[in-house]
């Protein structure tokens, strides 16, 4: 099961890598021109829904303010054989323009973009792209697919929302958003018609905010209002050292060390800053100094920050070009040339939660099926 999930994740990542490579080799489409002035950095909310999702979507959009500066992308499980009516249905609940996403459509703030039937949706450089599904109908995970692309595109300006639905689509994509320091909201299972998707995300420990659908827009706006600017982390003058963000981060690390026994002082500074900024924004505090005081008084918050700093930043077939080189330039010739030795051994250092090991096993099996070596071969990892 894990290998099958890894393979499906691999398909999405390979398609994204190919899409980005193609786009870099050609001029940007005219439709993307409005974003060249810096507007492309506006936050994007990806919303995943399935069974029972229409009611939750209507509740969500009926509470979105008209000029919030946010782009919304709705990924709903739709019947691939029927033309979708979702844009017309959602337009009744909001004053924002609701449009069906088109290939090479520029993403616009204060607009709701809805996935069309029988397509996957991706985003590259502020432009939406339609992708034909590679998987059989029953295995499609369009929410995961878009959430991963959104995390790669917007990083800490990516916001993932999971509403009512059956199954677990969205959970893997939310993990990517969380790894990129984005925000994750999940509908309260008690308010969802079908709680499979919300519970899957919650059980995976990915939810930053759990709330009814109608409360989410206000929570998103409040979070964005408190997101610190990049200038928040400038090097302080000596006279302001005690009150500076840098000094506050050092005190945060001291509290973590005292409570957990773990020293994060050699951690990547940008990662530390992003994770702390997320907690400050979620708690709607005015900077890192108040957050230090909050940590001193709340052991639970220390534990939450500790877990957030330990989020693994990896995925299946990370850096797809390297895996392609491994298959074509190393594994294939090695298998063809094998004579008496029929077992390959591989060591995977730093394999996180297993993604690299499973990726290697899948890569080996794909090459084995393609080259069909004369001797039976196996792989020990």
C-alpha cells in the first residue's frame, strides 16, 4: 500500500517537473503578464472537497469578504463524464467572480477558480495549467496533486483547506504545504457531512486550525493580517539587541532546550524563523517578544513548536532529474551487465519517514521491468 501511494505521488511530481522544465524553455504566456509587477506573491487558498462538499463550499464562500487580496482555487471531486455546474452553483453564495479554470489562465486575487471535470490542476509562476490524469478513475487524487503544486509555488503564502469528503485525498498535499510553512485548515468533522477527509488530515497531525466552514475565511484573514514581513528579521543594532527578533529567537531556542532537551541552535536559520513566524501568526501575537512570554507560560505551545520544527521536509522522488539519471545511467547498465552476482545492495542515509527507500525500490522495479536482464536480480535496501 505504501509503495502504491509512493508511485502515485511520483507520477504527480514527475509531471510537475516536466511542466516546469517546459515553461522555463519558452516565453511566459501573455495571460501571465499582469503578475510580472510583483502581484504574483498574493496568498492562494486551495480548497479540497468531495462528498458533501457543495454545502461546505457554500458556507465558506458566503463569508469571504469582497476585497481580501486572496486567490481561491476549488478542487472538488467531479464526475469525469459530466460537465461540471460547480461555478454556477458557487456564484450564488459569493460576490467574488467564480470562473472555471482554463489552461494557462492567470491566477487572479479576489477570484474563485474551479477545477473542470476530468482534469488535474497545477500552478506554475502564477499561471494555472490543466493536466490529463494519468491514473485510472478510481485512483485519482486531484486534491493532493494541486496542494503539492501550490506548496511548491507559494511556499509560506500557500493555504490548504480540506472540507467534507470520503477517503484521504488531500492529506499528502497538506503535508507538503505544512513543510513549506504554509497554513492548514480542516473542517470540524462534527460539522462535515462526510468526515473521512477531515479526520485523515487531523489524524496525521497536520491541522493548524479546525473549524466549521463558515468560520474559516475570518480565521484565514486574521492569520494573514499577523504574518510578519521579511524585514522583521533584519540584523539588530547593538542598542536594540535585547528586544530584537534575533534575541527573541535565541530565547525561544533556550526554552525549547530546557523543556525538551533538544538543541536547535545549529538548525537552518530560515527554517527556524518560518516555523516561529507561523506560530506567532496563528496565535495573533505582535511579534516574537510576546511569543517568548507565551512559551514560558504554556508548556503545550512548547510541545507544538517542537513538533513543528521536526517536520520532515522530503517527499517521494524528490529532485526527479536525479532519479532519472540514477535509473538510466546507473541501474540500467548495472542490471544488464550482471553475471554471477544477482543481488544489489543499497544504503539510504537520512531516509526520513521512508520516502527515499521506497523511491529507490520503485525506481529499481521500473528499470527491471524495462530492461529485463538475463538473470533474475533482487535488491536489498
